[in-house]
């Protein structure tokens, strides 16, 4: 990036836009900004790693002396450790304001320690560690910090915890054998959940101070949605797998608990998408794409769940939907000059093409030719996509939108 700026300054100087002293001053300011930005990133990484190591060390010390403490002492020590980390992060970030990156790292560490504390207390009092209530308590304990401190790392943690909670919630009280048919419908459930969380993130993005956290949540939700949709492109999850197994038969046997959970999340997702489409005050011309894509995904997934087919028609539809969303990510990412959306689109496209290549040509070609052509596609495609990605990244960075674009 520094070399690109130097070339631009040289070009401006040649064209007479800036004088030689001005050009030299601009080069110096650009180099100073680049050094400071690199230093900030390094400090953030090191402080986060240090905070994690500190927390791991503290709890390893407690674990090594676990039997020496009474139950009450264990609870007090864990709560005290979590509270101390939270307080230290708050002081460094908001009171003294001299170490904001370290303060943010400690606040994130406190959120992790809070979850560890919840599970250790549950272990002390013999509560089932697979209970969805423990993850829900963790979410409710850290979610207020997202609104209070606008901490992006905690926002991302909250989103990941929500997806963990969904799985534990729908399978609560069941053994693997009793709920085996539910696993087939799990990608559909996660796709609906991801659309809902993405839309909720869009609703939050209308407030400027929440845009950073909303962006993190939305990016995680896009990745979760693409992962769930990718699974649905396989016959195993959306079509006729064999004479002995059909997704339509499996969906007809899902438990009432799973069906009720799916219905509630689907209704919540429809409401969230509607609010995000009609209530948001943002003027982004690409925003209308979100409501259309979200509504289409919810409609297709609802039809698949409630009106399953004994054929592979839904497999074809989900493949088309996946390809369409990849194209939408690339178009919207380019229009918004958002390299992260472009990266998600390109990586999804690469995986999709590779998997479909195996599906279509595995039985049609001799193995040697199959692997030779596949390797050639990977090498040439990878080089061309990486070159294009780097080119777009440079262009977006010049306009300041590559990393900090708010949706």
C-alpha cells in the first residue's frame, strides 16, 4: 500500500497537482501513517494473545489445585478473576484511555472467562454441561457489553455462541438415536437462523456507533449461511440419496420439538428480514438486495422443510441459490468496495466449483485425466482469482474501504 501511495504522489507531482515540498511532506505523512497502523495491528494481536495466555495460565493454576478448594472458594475465585479482568479492561480502555487495544483484549478475555466460569460452576454443582441453558447464560452475560462498549470481538463471540445455542436448544433432552432424523434438517435450521441474525445485524447498523459490531455479526452470519447452504447442495441433505434413504422420509420423521423450533425461528427470521427491509434508514442502493435474497432463502427453505420432495428438485434449487448468492456477494462487494465480501464470494466459488467437478466428472473420466485436469483447474483458477483479489484489494484500499467498510 505504501508503494501505491508513493506512485500516486509521484504522478500528482509530475502532473503539477502538488509541488516538490508538498509531495515530500505527503510521502513522510503516508509512511508515518503506515508505520503507526502496522504497530497498532501488532499491538492488538500481541495483547490479545497475551490476555488469552494469562487467562489460560490462571485457570490451569486453579485446575492443578482444584481439589484443595471448597465449592464456595472455587466460585468466589472464578468470579473474582473474571471481575478483575473486566475492571482492568475497562480502566485501560475508557478511564485512562492510554492502552485502548490492551483494554479491548482484556474485555474480550473477560467474556471468555465468564463462559468458563459458568461451565465450571455447573460442573461443581453437577449440572449437565450439554445444557443449552449454560450457553444461553453466557450469551446473556456478554451481550450487554456489545451495546455498552461496542466491542467487535465480543460481538463476534456472541454470534458464534448463538449458533452453538441453536444446536443445543433443538436437540435438548434427546439422545443421538432418538433424534437422528433431525440431523438431516440441521443445515436448513442453520440457514434460517443465519438469515435472521444477518437481518438483525442490519437493523442495528442504522445507528452509527453500532455499525462496527453489526458488521462483524453480519459477516459471521454470511459465512454461516454459506456453510449451511453449501451442505444443502448435496443430495444427502436435500434430495434422494439412495433407494434406502430419502430426505423427504427423514423430514417426515423429525421430532415435534425440532419442528416447533424451526417454525419459531422461521417466523422470527421473516419478521427480522421485513424490518431490515422497510424500517432501516440507510440509503445504500444495494440494501434492497438483502431483503430479496433473505426472503428468497427463507421461502425456499420453508418449502423444503414443510413440502419435501422424493426427487432431487430441491438439490438443484439449492445449487442454483448457492451460485446466485456467490454472484451477488461478488457484485455487492465490488459496488461497496468491500474486500471481505469479495473474499467470501471467491472462496465460496472455489469450493463450489471443486466439489461440483468431483460430482460430475468422477465417474466420467479416467482417474489420471481426472486428477490432471482437476489440478490444472485448481492452479490456473487459484492464480487468476488471487491476482484479481489482490488487484481489487489495492483499489479498495486506495479509497479507504477495504477493511473498515461499514454496512
